[in-house]
């Protein structure tokens, strides 16, 4: 009888410990940092778009930020479980707008930075610096919230700046396992030389041309909030692109890929 009670106590102890571990994991702060170089007709090697959409110094009308399918406009209309808790203008000379979002039920935070399109070289360098573990971003008046290299997921979404220039910095990666998403044309081909032989997990990147718009980012963020794996998130991104671009899922699947 005594052994029976001891066994019951041990089982209950394990159950209680499992619940505590689960609660700690649920309450853990998770962060995602999104870097968006604004579409810029004058300063990027892109196919020219409407002048207001391609004004890289005006987030309000920019193709990737304030336009109908830009990240800021799209997330406002389709916020779902995300809430904008801060809208910061010009936190840096080269960053024109910064949004901080929080999940409505979880301790998950997003920092989305809209880079002046003429500073796309800084945007790409920041992205690779964050991934390599060289740069941490602190949010003013928040001593408990860090982005940059401290982020669980780091996303680049916009024109592929590596098509236009080669970064001068030599990036030496640390041993942290960070997740990355790169929504830019032919991003796997161009970013692979920097990320191979590192512990970075490319959850979604691309094999072709695309429009890196807000619905793709929303698909990534919703999957990330559910702790879904890279394959599931890749499928969600592909499905979103198929829907909004009115192309077949087969064609969309050829554009996006996951892993090395």
C-alpha cells in the first residue's frame, strides 16, 4: 500500500511539473523582426512602378508599406490575432516607420521596420548582421523587449538588394539557431552563400520572381504564432500567393521553397 501511494505521488509530481513547464513555455516572450526596404524607383534596380508606389521616402503610399497590399495597410485591415501597440516615426535616419505588434493572447511580439528605399544597402546589412548575431535592437522604454539578433524569427521582405550590390562586411555567424524568411526575388540563390554552413534555418525563401506583399508576411506570422514548422508555413505562404496573384498552386509552389 505504501508503495502504491508513493507511485501516485510521483505521478502527480510529474504531471504538475509538466504543467509548470508548459505554462512557462506559453508565457515565454517570443519576438520576430521584419525588415522592409521600401520600393524605390530611383534607388533600386527594379521594374518601375507608379511614382507614388515607388517613392521610397514616403511609407504612406509605398507599395510595400502603405499601399493596399503593403504590410502596414494589410495588417490594419486583417489584424486577426495581432494588435499594433506602437507606431514610431523615424526611429533612425534610414528607418521611416517602426511598428510594434503584440499577439492578443500570447507573449509574442513583432517589430516591423520600414527602411527608406535609398538605404536598402543598410537594410540588407542589418538583416545579415541580425542573423549572424552581431546586432541587438532595444526598444525605447522597454527594458524587457529586444529584437535584432535576439529575435526568434528574422524576416527580410522587399527588393533583393543583393542583385544590385555586394555587402562590404564579412559576416561571421555565431552558433545560435535563428529562423529566417526572405521574401525577395531569387532569394535562395543570392542569400545562400551567406547562410550555408551556419545554424540559420531558412523557413521560406524563393526560387523566382515575386511581389513581396503584406499577405505573405501575414501568412508567415500566423504560422509562427502557432509554432508551426517550416513546411507548414511554406505551404501557407504559397497558398496565399496563389490566391492573391490568381495563379495555380503548382506555379506558386515553384516560387517558394524551404530549407537548404
